[in-house]
C-alpha cells in the first residue's frame, strides 16, 4: 500500500556501449559468447514459476553455424497450455491488487540488472540465437529492453495522473484496472526487446500473461525469464510456453478468460488470429483487446534535391543492418534518374566494404538470416530476379546455406515499380530500386503510397522544404513512422514510438502510454458527498 504520491525515477535512454577494440565491455561480451557457444543450454517452459521439461525438445542452433547445437527447448502439449492459463488466472488476484509501486520496482530493478550483470549474457544469447552483430545486439537486447522497462514505468504513472475534473460536492476519479482475465503475448524472432516488452507491458499494468516466444528466439527468451525472476516477478504472472503455435493459440483463444492479444509478427498470422478471436467472440467474458504490430515493405523516396552520398548511406544501413530482418528495414527505393548514377556509385562502393559472417568476428556487418525457411524464400526471389528481364542485380545476388544461412546484401534495379521484390515483404538483405524520371516526382509519390498493402515505415530525402511538405502530405498514410532525410529504421523508445497502420498493425505504438492504455480497463468512480434526498428538479416548480 503506497502512502505517498511517489515520483518514479526520470527515464533516460540507456547509453549504447561502443565495444571498441580493447574496451572492457567487448572483452566481457566476446568471452561470454565463447562460453555460451561452447556449452549446452536446456531451456524449459515456465509455468507458475516452475521449470517445465517435457522431453519433447527442439535444438537451438545459431543461424550462422546451423550444424552446431547450443541447446534445446522443451515444447508444450495442450495440458501445459491449460496449466499456463489456469496458473496465470490463479496469480491474478494477488498481482492485480498489489500496489503499482511494487510492480514498477520489479521492472526498474530488471532494467538495472540488465544494464549491469545481465548485459553480456543477454547480448551474447541474442548474437548466438538470432545472429546479430555486437552493435545490433547491444541496441536491441540490452538498450531497447532497458528503455522499454524504464519508460513504461514512467508512462504508467503519467496515465495514472490523467484524472477527470470534479465539481462542488463530488469527487471523480479513474482507476486503471488490469483487464479481467489474462493476456496472450506472441512475440517474433527478430527483437529480443520486443519479446521482453510484449508480456512485460501487460504485466506492468497488473495483468497476468501467457507468453509464447518465437521458436527462433528461445535462447534469449530464457535470459529474459531469468532476469525477471531475479528482479522479483512473482510466480505465475508471466507463464512461458513453446511449441506448435496453432495448438497453443487454439487452446488459449478458446478460453473464456482470454482478454487481450499482444502480438508482433507477420501480417498473415495476425489476421488469422483476429479472425479466430472473432469466431470465438461469444465465448469470452469481455471483449478482448487486440494489439498487433505486423509486416512492412518500407520505402525510401528520394527527390533530386538530395545529397546522393547521404541517400546511399541510408539505403545501405536501412536495408542491410540485421540482414534486413527489421520490420522497419528499407526494401524499396525510388531514385530520380538524374541522381541515380551517383547514388549507384556510392552504393557499390559502400557495399564492397560490407563483410558477412559470424557475429563473433566483429568486423562482420552482416550475419545470417534466421532459418532455412527464410533463407529459401529470399534465395528464390533472388534467383528469379537473375532470370527476369525487367530487373538487374547490381550488387550481391549470392547465397550459401552450407554452414550458415548467408545471403549476400543484394540490390536489384527494376524497370517495373510493381515487380515482386518491390511489393513482397522478403525480410532479408534485399533492396529493390526503381528509377523514375525527375519530372514525375509527384506521380512517384502516389506510386509509393499505392504499391503495397503496408503502412509501417518510410523515409523521404530532399533539401527543398516545399518538396518535404508535399511528400509528407502525399505519404500521410503510407507510414506510421515517417523519416525525413534519414533511414527509416532504428526507432528508440521514448523518442520515436513505433508502429504502423494499414496491414502493418493496429498502430498502438510500442513503448508509449498509448500501448499501456490497451492493457487497462478504466473504472470511473464518482463519489457524492451530500447525497440528494428529493427527486424533484427546480424546473418542475
Ligand atoms: P511470424 O509471424 O512467423 O511469427 C511471429 C510469432 O507468431 C511467433 O511466435 C510464431 O511462432 C507465431 N506464429 C506463427 N504462426 C502462428 C499461428 N498460425 N498461430 C499463432 N501464432 C503463430 O513472424 P517472425 O518471422 O517471427 O517475425 C517477422 C515478422 O514480424 C515480419 O513480418 C515483420 O515485419 C514482423 N515484425 C513487425 C514488427 C512491428 O513492430 N510492426 C516488429 C517485428 C517484427
């Protein structure tokens, strides 16, 4: 019970460590990588705080060295999913009524533990299990996770402060109740921070959670669970199950107590889940909250008033960091004909310096794509492009899965703006360029807007403010995160709340008060101090 209007520590973004040669953080991280890479980790499920091992295991293999096994994770039968639901519900009474300061304290402590003693292990797990280089692991697994925890605590208290006015003799107040039931969190492979935030945001607001991480993120998911346990998260608040996503979702979504979905992943899966929730709507005790951040086909549109070197740099970073496996990764660019020769020259020069390989070798900018299914999909589009007459591959085009799932950063130039790689989310290191006539810049903006079903991120480049204003208006609905003279990726919690609309999601902005509000059901309380005793109003006199 809080006895005071407590202020929480002011949230600031976690400083990104540099990992320069000779730095202590680099030595610690690379030593941790080596130890973890050469040991075997057994990843259990977590139900009611207990480690659950079913013996039905799947191997964990680094995408950049897929014959090497670093551990295994245990998968659920239906009865484990039922147990996860019932233990979450059993934990609800205590968790939903504990003072918000206790919940805040747990996540603030988790942030501090991750900033210190857990940092190297979380980053190393992400490097090994998801094939991220040191920097990509640091900005995601360490910094963004810490930022989510700290900023969400601040946003929660900001929400709590949002109260209605009261009139004479009346006290109006609202309380931010957790949802009645449990929240189902389903996370993708590509960001450790998103995996941590999906269950944590709901739990911070007092909800109990069943969390299904991606099979391809199980290694760092285990570190998240250990971190939250050490920070004091009580048993049963977040229950973790792995395995067949269809069976798990069928079981969860059939529960009358299902009260919210916190999803990040592909558009198709989200739409299917939404449909299933709709079909089950008569089963539920309350209308479930549905929050989903989904796919993208993110653009860079360039006006001829731009600097070609800046454009090429944004294209390289935007398209190839983390092998293009960011939902915000740029994958289609529109370049004016007059600027193209110079942009192309810089692209080729910069791409020639991109090294690819294991994240253990820190000189590698590019690592492996996540799994064989993803590799085969991306490779098939590249191979088709090699044969198609209306496209030309000007950079990369090679791929090799003998040791790891390596796809060379690839730039395709297409004479057709609706070519397959201009419209399909490949989720790999492939950028397609469409060169337009300078005079057609306005028509090109319309093309950018209409080419895909998505609306996640996009960038425009121009030095001309009239053009910037016109492009911003023309692309008003084409991106939920819109960048001017910068790459369209790299959103930072607290600075660029993230999310898109159209087929890219419900745009509830991860890492914002808006998102937290989805995990609360507001109760208005009106208290009258002198209660009327006569039903008649003056006008009746
Ligand atoms: P995915 O859709 O394959 O998987 C996401 C999660 O859904 C995983 O946990 C997976 O096991 C589960 N899942 C898969 N099939 C399911 C089913 N039939 N029923 C229930 N759950 C199911 O996505 P991914 O490959 O892990 O991640 C990449 C996708 O996520 C891309 O489309 C990317 O754009 C998107 N993404 C979007 C954002 C965003 O903020 N908009 C952020 C990260 C990733």
